[in-house]
């Protein structure tokens, strides 16, 4: 084997190792994930201030990103609980619009679940 | 010849690596999760499995379980064999609903009348006020409503006398989470997080420390008051004003004390840990309706721990700190 072959072998090996590592590492980042019912419908980069509109059960739901935080600014529901909630920025927080079946979560939580004050 | 050998070596390394990756992937538990919207709650179930096929089938099946129990325990919509029909004169009751009602019924004597599933008439009226966020029902009106548990007759069927109505809100979610866990164990999935808002139930640990479960603060909605490390346990919070309302500057929550017919105000919230989610659910409601001292004594009879949050004070059982 000459030197180039060894380099080739090594690079194949390293690439394979990298693939392994990437399979293992969960993706983390300043990202909010928006779900409609049981489907993920949008990933939002919280580093960019912007406004997004998604379809909820009752109609359009508007999301606003500002300074790394996200809120639901407009939706159609009887009590507007989720737009009243305001901005979230902590990874364990979520915005839940029950009537619209929209859930917004932040993607880098160390916490597996939060027992909420809902009972 | 030498060149040929080199190709064999390169291809060999590639193949071994590929097989290694495949074996690794196969033997690694991966999380699969899904959202559900039942029982007036956002529910998320995450399970760990090495088979995608099995995991997705399980998540489908869990949808059916939640839907079935949602329908059976729904007070406002009619389903065959369900609670709405029972509350409105039917006596044919689905056996699964009968089991929940029997479980709830047993809590009346255990809790000295504080957890009363026959409270339907009173809780329904309060729900109307919570919905419109205006006014408070008069005591004289509430007192005319029948909440006598003796009017619930459980034989082969269930008969409700004198217009008494059942509300399973205090236990339905906890009970259903246990059923979901039972199903998961029956198909060999032992690692899972069933998160139904105020009810969380977790299976065997995936990481050394167990699952990290936050408790939402009753003081500030966007904070956690505790982060616990638990496995194979249920953890349930009762309290908070997310399902209540404010009128004339007074906050009313949705947990009605059957003795006063008004919302309980002994504390802001109480969180219970035990191995059964139905038990934790029933206990947390019962403790919410008691003062802390009484609750502290009461919980000793159960294999459970609790933490109470009051306006200026926090109390916990001795064993609670083992989860911190």
C-alpha cells in the first residue's frame, strides 16, 4: 500500500466515525418547533426577528419572534389563553393553543417534561 | 496482485464500518414522540424503542386509548356507554367506565368525602362561570344541587338517582395515563414519558439520573420551582389558576370543595409523586382540598410523597427530597 491508499483508508474510517457521532448527537440550537396536532409544521430560527403565520384548527395563528423569544400574537379562540401568555424563551416552556391544536416548543431542553398547573 | 489486495482491504473496512453503523443504529434506543389533544389537555407521549415500526404502531394505539377514555369520561358529548349518557338517564355503562367510576367512588370514603365524584351538578355550574369569567354562583343555588354520593348505585350497571351527576375530572387523566403505561409494558416498551399537562408518568430510566421533570411554578408561570429526577413514577400537580378565573379581584380555581361548594383556597398548588398516576391524581386533588397539616398526616397512609406551595411557605414530606 502506498501513502495515498493509507490516507484514503483513514479518511473513509474518519468519515464513518463522524457519521456515527452525528447519529448520536441530538440537534440543538436556538430553534422553536411548531406543531399542528401531531405533525411538526415549522422550525423557526429564534436568532432572526420575524413574523410567521401557520394554519391552526380555527384559522390563522400568527407567531412573532423578537430578541430570541417567541410568542403567539394572534389566533382565533374563545379565551385567547395562548396569545395572553406572551413571550417564551426558556427551553422548558411551551405555548399551547388547545383550541387551535398548535404547540410551540423550544428545541434544546434538558428537561424531559414539565408538570404544569393544569389540574 | 498487490493492487487487488488493497481494494479488498479498502472495501473490507468500508463493509465493517457500514455493518458497525447498522448494528449501532439497531441496538440504540431512539425516542419517538407524538402530540395528542384529548381531555381538554395537550398530551405528549415519548417512548424509547429500537424499532421504528413498533414505536409508530404503539403511538397509534395510544391515540386510540386516549380517544376511548376521552369519550368515555366526557361530560358534555354523547358516546355509547359513556359518562354523558349515564349522567342523562342511561344505565348501560361501558365496563371500562364502570371501573373508573368504581375507583373514583372508593375515594369518597378514603378522603372523608373530599374527593366526591358525585359533584357533577356543582362542578358543571362552576365551569359555566369559569367559561364566561364573570360572576360567582350563589351559595343558595349551589346548595339546591344534588351531590349525594349515596345516589350513585353501582351494581352490574350504574344507576344515578335524584338527578345526581358524576364528574371524573379529578381522576380520569391519571387513570388513563396508567392504562397507557400498562399497554406500553405489555408490548415490551418500558422507557417512556407520558406527559398530560398536570399529569406526568415516566417509565424506567434512559439516563443514569432518571428523567428530569420540572414543576411549573405557581408563583410565576414561566418559571420552574423544582427539577426532579425520577423514574418509574407518576407526578401530578393540582392547583393553579390556568383553569380558573378572576372576578372582582378574587381568584377562583376550578377545584371545588364539596363541603363548602366553593373553590378550595388552602394553597396555591400541591404536587404528588407515587407509582400510580391514578393514585397521584386522586391524592393531589384530595390534598388540595385539605389544609397542609391534615394532608401531611393523610398522605402517610400511602406510598407517596408531596410538596405544598402556599403564598409564603413551602412544605414537603420527608421522602420528597430523595427526588431532588
